[in-house]
C-alpha cells in the first residue's frame, strides 16, 4: 500500500513539475532578447538554444509540448522573446505568424524626429506612439543617441516599442566589452562618447575625417574652447538647413555649443559605428578648425587665419 502511494506521489510530482515547467515562465524579470532561428534548424536545436539563452527552463519540455500539440512548423526568422513568456507563448510566436515580412532601415545621423516620421510613413506607428516609447528630442528621458542605426527585420506584430527594443539591444551588442573598457580607461562615460559621436556623425562623412574631427573637438573641450558645432545649433533650433546664421548661434539652448562650452547636455542624433569608433579612437593631429565644402570634403586648419581663408575660398 505504501509503495503504491509513493508511486502515485512520484507520478503527481512529475506531472506537477512538467506542468509548471511548461506553463510557468522561467522568470518574472522583464527584458527582451533577440532570438534568431536559422532555416533548417530542428526542434531539438531550437529548444536547446532557447534553454542556452535563458528563455526556457528545459529544452525537453518545449520539445514535448511541440510534439504533443503538433506545433512542429517552426519558422526561421528573428524574434523578440522574454523569460517572462511560458513555453506555449514562445511556441505560438515562433510557429504562429509570418516573419521577416519587411526590412526597415534607420539611417545613421537620424534624430528621433526623423525616425518617428519614417515609422509613421511606413504605417508602423504614429509619431506619438514612437515618442511615448523613445521620448521626444531634448526631453529629459529621451533615447536620442541610443536607437542604433541599422537594417531591422520586422513583422506585422512589431510596434514602436518592439522596434525600439531591437535597436537598444543592438546598441548594447555593438558596444562590446573592449569598447566599454577603453572608454573607462580614458576616464569618459558612454554618454559622453555617444554625445560626441552624435556631433561627429552630423559634421563629416568619412571615417578618416571623423577621427580627425574627434581629436579637434576633444582638444577644444580640454583647452576650454567652445566646440562651435553648427550641427548642435540646428538641433537646438529644430531646423534642417545647410548653414546657420549669427542669430542662430545666439539661441539660448544647452545644445548650442557656440554659446556654451563643453559637450551639449545630450546627443543630437543617433550615430553609427564609425562615429562611435571615431569618438573613442581619435586620430591625433594639430588642427583646431575644420569646415566642409559643398562637395562634402572636409578642410582642416591649424590657425584661425587659415580657417577664415578657407571659409572665403570654399563657402562664399
């Protein structure tokens, strides 16, 4: 009799363990992860990778659930998953809808207004929906600078929130340990680097020019000179034009680097990897000034006299 009771208790325990492993999320902690399924991957391979990524407790229970519920048609693609999801929820996502319906591209140097406009034009979200997630430009909790420019695969399930999550996760991935250690070694913060990179992104085009401009701007800060970046003024006045007026440079804004020394209080765009690399690894030079001619070429100068000469030569 006791043996039968023990066997029954063991069976009940196994059933309970299986039920909780399938229907209870692995964790109550929030956080999304990008999970890629390669074409031709088996259920076993996918389940094991989900376990490795900390999204499910056991690969065996996902395999069993898929077999018992006849959910075997798992589609290749990119998914946003969370340990807050249980196995049925994860299975529904990776089996359910279409994936990779569309690609969207966030361009290097776009600001939040540009991204909001783009997503609205694509019919993905309204500007208000995007700003409710990413914040408005110049707002205190704005994500300006951290929406990493790249091409993203999206599906009909994606919203402004999931797209922002993908971009932030991409940013975290690109800012690897080596870069973070170098930033710390220099006594700088990631915020300072991204602010500088956002200026560099708007100022010049090539990686070579970006690295030279980076050195000019960092040295200006160190010497107490204002950065005098036209790009920061345009961000402050929220206008897009090829030049700024004297009146523009007098606007009272913490983003105006003509009026205030040092870095602006936040990024002015969302910089690409070249600009971030340039901000971290400037090319040492003896220039103090630079300008970009209409053909996009950057002209550097050591003295103000030389700079003014080039202004008359290329910008008149």
